[in-house]
C-alpha cells in the first residue's frame, strides 16, 4: 500500500481509509506492507494498492514504479472534481490552475491502472465524466470501526461535564472545505451549541470559526472518547462542499447520532433518505436542515450503517476484488 508522504503529519480521510483497510485485510490473513518510497523494490508483492488520486504527484510516482516492475496496480481514487469549488468558493485562480494542470496525470493513472476501487458509484461517474476511462472498477465503500459499538455517552459526559445536554457535533479537520464556519453561523442563529473536534488544517479559518460564541473546540479526539462523543450528540453535522461520503458521518450514524450532511458527493448513495441533507451552494439551506435533524430519529440510519458498513466487510470486499484481479 502506498499513499501521500504526509499522510500522518496531515491526517485526513485517506489516512483512516488506508489504515482501516490494511487492518481489516490483516485480520483476513493478508500480508500488508506500507511504503512511502517511490522506488521501492516490488519483487515479493502480488500487487500495489495506491490511495488518493487527488494528491497525484506522489500517486503518479508510485504508479510509474509499479508499472516499471510489471506489477498489478489497484487505485482507490478518493476523487471528486475540485474545479467548481476552487472557482466559486475559494476563488483561488492559482489553486484552480494547479488542479487543472494535474488532470492529465490523474487521467493516466486512472486509465492505466488495473483496477479502480472508488468509494461510491457517484465517484466513479465523476471519474468517467472527467476522464472517459474504461478501467475495470469495483465500488468499495468506506466503513466504521466495530469497536465503537456499545460505547455510550457516559465517558464523554465525564470528560466534558460543562457541555449542555443537547449540542451539535462536527468531527473533522478544521478547513474551509469542511464548511464549519457556515455551520457555526447557522447553529448560532438557532441558539445551538456547536462542538468541534479534529486537527486544525487552516489556522486562520479556525480563528474565524472559533470567533462564534456558541463554538466549543475539543482538539483532536479518538477511540473511546470519540465514539462516546458521537453517542452523546443529538446531531452530527458535516455540511462540506463535497464528501465521499465522510467518515465521521458514517461513524456518528453507527454510534446513534442523527446525521446531517452535504448533498454534494456520494452521501445519498450511503445514507439514502435516512439522513438530513444541506446544499452548501444554497446559504439558507442549513438552518432548516438543522431544525429538521433535531426532530429526526437516528434509529433507521444507525441500523443501516451497522449492517452494511463495518470495516471488516470493507476488508472482505477489498480482498475479493484483489483475488478477482490476480486470477484474471
């Protein structure tokens, strides 16, 4: 397995996806090795699995090395076209130019690899639309950790006794793409406390978000405390500019929170009509979505996620995809 070289210094969804998939495969008896070396010798490996085509420079080097050594290459693209977001939201012409200049590199990797493992059918549609690739693919969803099941809110309440009984939770890196500022503003309009946790990717943006008096920031939380926070929250909200589908939304839903999420990306494919959706391109869509989420029962979605999206199942699907590629 190979991934961008700063995957641990700047953890994001791709970090979790790689580590959780690797562990699920190890549990099934697969030998998994992680290398950040773009020139690693590959004689002893059956295949190379590359994660994240958005950060394409690293992925392209790994891909070229594997192809030179005549190895089968599997790619988890974790792809969504960022051009609209960069143009309309960030209004960053340099970032847009850079994004577009790397599209031919993405096209080559996605076209010439042996198998694509997108996180959703919508992601694959986006790839086919942008690159017209005909690469074989198998949809492999994201998952949630089964060890979170059975953890209730009591541990979180012990650790954070000053928090009110009812609050909105948002777990994820603090960055403009995750849209926490919009969430903070909409929560303030409704008189709702907003609890944030996750690494600070963009310090200036974080300051703007934290300026809202209804916001409490807990730092980065993990494991038992994170699962207990999900269980304590009435609503977990992630109104990002796009998600495929958002690991924290899956985890929160599995732990019993009502899920409010963006309608951009693969979210509806996973959560169907059991989550509440907001459109980040419509500024007034979030407050009514929050009001709706406060009255919704989490039970149908919790059951659906627990049944379909444990990481153990993701491991089984991934292994089946590997085996079918190696036998072909």
